[in-house]
C-alpha cells in the first residue's frame, strides 16, 4: 500500500546535541505502527518534528512527506492547515493540552470550525457527536463542563475526539495511556480502535508499554540513542527479534500470565546521553554480544528477514529470550553473571550479616520452624475527610469516605501487594499506617504494638523497624546532600555510628559503587536514585519495608533491576514488604499475597497465584483482563472486560455493593431479584478458596488471563 506518512533520514539537533539521528519510517492507511524504546531514545522528538512542533532553536534535516507532500521547510501557514485536519496528535498529558478556561465542547467545536466552514451551532452539534463516539456519558451535558471536571481517562477521550474531529489520515499518539489506570487504559485503547475504524486513519503509537504494542500494533519500530535499531512486524519483533536491545526489553518484562518467581533479566547500565555517544554501536557498552568490531562503526539496519531489519553485526547469533529460563546463559544472549544483577553480587559484610538478620532469613526457610509472626495487622480501618465549601465562611457539605473498613495482615518474611485504581484508598491506607497514631476508627498493629497506645519513645523504636521507600526518588532525596549523607542520615537520627564503611556496605548491598558516595542525587539515573533510597531505608536494619509505587517511574529494564534487587534483599534479610502499586504484573512477580482495593474497601484478597489464576470478584476480573500481555498471539484471542464509566466519588459511594454501578455481572448476568441484594446489602469478604476471599454476593472464580472460563 502507498504510505500515507513517509519519514526519511530525519535528524533533529539542539545545539551540538543530536537527539534524532536518521529516523526513517512509513505508515499506510489503516495501519498501526508502534514506536518503542527507553526514555531519551528520541521517540517524542520524532513525533514533534513530524508535526512541526519543535522549538525555534531546533535544527531539522531529512524528509517528512504526507501524501507525498514535503512538510519540512513548509510555511507555518500550510502546516497549520494540515494539523488537526490531515494529521493530528494525541498528547501524553491531556490536562496540559486542553485550555482550562474553556468548556470542553467549545474546544472540540473550535477544532471543527478551524478546518470546516460551519456555523457555531453545527460545530457544537458535531462536538456532542464526537463526545458520544468516544464514550463520554451524557455528552450533551458534559460538553458544557471544564477540563478539570473530567477524570484523566475522560480528558484523554476528549483529546481523541479532537484528534478525529476532521477525519484525519494520520493520528500520532504520544504515550496516550501512560498516566492512566489499567481499566481506563483499556477503555482508551478501545476508543482508539473505534476511531481508527471510523476514520480509516493510520496510527503512530509511541509508548514504552510493550504489552500495549503487542495487542494494538501491526508493525513495530524499536528506537535507541536517537535512531531505529530494529523494525518489523509485531510477530517478528516479539517472537523473532534480531537486535540484542529488543531481546533485553522483552526479557525485562514481568508478566501476569506466568506465576513462576524467576529473576527478570534487565539490560546492564543506562542509555547513553545524546551528547556523549560511545564509538561504534551506541548499545555496545550494554550488549552481551559486544566484540571489538562493534566499536569500529555504527551498524546500519541489516535485512534480517522479510520486512524485518536490525542494526546489529551479529544478528544471526541472537536468539529470542524464552520465558521460563532462569539465567542469562541459557538464553544464548545474556551471559551468566553479567546480567544476573543482584543475584551475582557477594553478600556485604557488616551489621546486615549479623545474627539477627541471618536468624530472620533462616526462620522463613527452615523446615519445622516456628509459625510466622504477624508484623502488620489492620482491622476495620476507617478514614474520612470533611468536604468543605466556601471561601470565607467555610461549611461542611459532605464527607469523603477515603477508607471504609479495610482489614488485612502481613506476616514475617512475606510481601503483600496492595493494588487498585487511583482513588481506591491505597495511599490513604498507607499513610494511616505510617502515622503510627490512633486511627479514626479501627485498629493498626505494627510489630505487635497497637499504634493507638504508642508513646513517643515507642514510636521512635518502631520507626527504626519500619521504613518507607517512595515513588519518586528524586523528590524524596535531598538534592543538597551527598549520597553518603543521605544514607547516613537515619543512622545519625537514631544515635548510631554513621561511618563511611557502613555507608559503603549499604551502597554495595543495593548494587551501587561505594566510590560514588560523594555525588549528589541529580548525578544518578532514576534506577540508581531508587537504589539510594532503598539503601537509606535499610540503614537501620528494619523488619518491615513499606514500598509506595517504587518502580512505577522507571524504564522497563531499570525497573527489572530494582524488582530483582527487592526480591534478593527480601530473601537475604528476611524482610517483610507492604508493596503498593497499580501495575499488577509487577505485583504478581514480587508478592506472596495480594489485596485488591476498590473505593475504600477490600474487594478481594488472597494468595497471589490463586487470585491471578482465578479471580472471584468482578472488579479483580476486569483489572486482570485489562492488563496487556506482551504476546501478540495471546492478545488477539483475549477478551477484555471493559468497565463503564469512572470510579464513583468517595464522597457519594453507591449503596450496597460499591462496585455495582460499574459491574458487568450486575449489568448483564443477574436477575432483578439478585440485583436487589447488590443494591441494598454491602458484601463482606468471604472465603472462595483455601487462601482467597472476595466481597461479592455472587463471587465466581474465572480465568481471565488465560481464557478458560469458570474455575470449579
């Protein structure tokens, strides 16, 4: 087919820094091209160059042709006429892309009127039609709302409505689902598919999520250090990759469809800075197939198969990573020891090798050992916030029921994953535990001590045994302090020796070079900063680590290294983890048990394999069915359980079952008599298996990850 969009040898430079170095791609009508790669690979800069949205100082070379017409160097007036009509873009952050002071309907109508000679009324009607097309409920009413009154998923739908308003031939989507919950992501991807069917547009999907690409794209372009390193059909890239970088990305992925606890295989090191590329192949310093010839020159894209090209001089030796292989040297690509990460590092001598740490580790593994103790117990935890209104004379108009009776426990040496959508109450529950104070209602017991009865000295002692690692390491590390001072700070705060030797032991323990202790946080990559945060949390030899989204902000390969590190530290030190996350694939890989939260309550809880292999609550089933699997063949046969609408407001939760307004079982499988119980009676968590419970009147175990129907 004749390409609608054709990019040839595109280059983009900012001063002396070459951000994009010879990108060539093409996409035909009705085709989806997935563009993947780590942060800094040049994906978004390429998209901005195609749209003509780069800052004035950027130097652009090469060719960008739309229907054969050259766009580079075209007058701004011509580009303005094309943007939004022939080629449109869906940005990563819809709140920033929408004007906050204009109503949503007016902004969509403006996009229509810019390119069509229609009146205000006709444009307004078209705006409502588009909102209805992308699945916005009550589109006539919501057209009069402002962007801040929409949820993240609904704002992204508005952006898609604007992008398809004029039936474009090309839609460029720059990370359109990155900041969304998995259920909302599934809805947005379904809307994109519907938009493509309606318009027949070609789609360029820029993303870091290989699971999304597996189920959505026809062809895939892998970028590294500003240029393509492999391109081919989606099946070729996932099943027959010929570039070591592509193999490394796939090997770094935790998957929800496999329960084995085997270490991930991360790529060693970090991507090079655009202004400091190594000689020869940019991937050579991280590549296990590196030989001297790799440093002699940057390899071109070799033809490695029909429609597949890879930039590697040793592509014939690359064998795909096969799931289930434990170490690198069984893959034929990653040699043993080099990419085994933390598993290959020696045990650090010092306080962490003491009898207490070894005894905790032995206590978990020795046959016939004493029963595991409970290190954290939460019973009927309730947290409500007053909903106030008024600028001068404030008055209470309602109550936000953030946490509404949550109960769970965490045992010694165990990892409990706490998962759910944004607004489900995970973070509020976490903060109530960390406060070590009397909760509003219920009881929190940490390391055998009731937090309602703690004195100041008791709280200080417990904080030594319970540490926290936050989501954003750059925000949680003081930029004015060196890494040595950051790691030593908790030791000094508790009156313990903070020697350089002790700091070096901790840095070695988390896989960092002790000689870098004099550096500052901004001198490290995101994964290295998170390792610094983990080293600080381990300084006091805690028994319990609270991990708040510790890997969500990291690239896929760096995330794999941190996940391996956490698993290794848990086994070595006998730690217990409370792991809060929205990425259910990561939780399956690292957790022993999982608790699924919805609107302030536990929907399902149990042993992780039991919950993932056969979830019983319709909410858990919808969450798991919405998670993409990096397997194109499996993605083609999976059925998504799409939820309608967004999470209800915790200030006005539904009566009875809080999930019933979105529940597909309530909507289509129950009789009117059965629905009555869902409307009037709030369900409790009841057993549905040996170590599995669900808060549903009609709980039924189903396999939604590997389709197999009802599990008896």
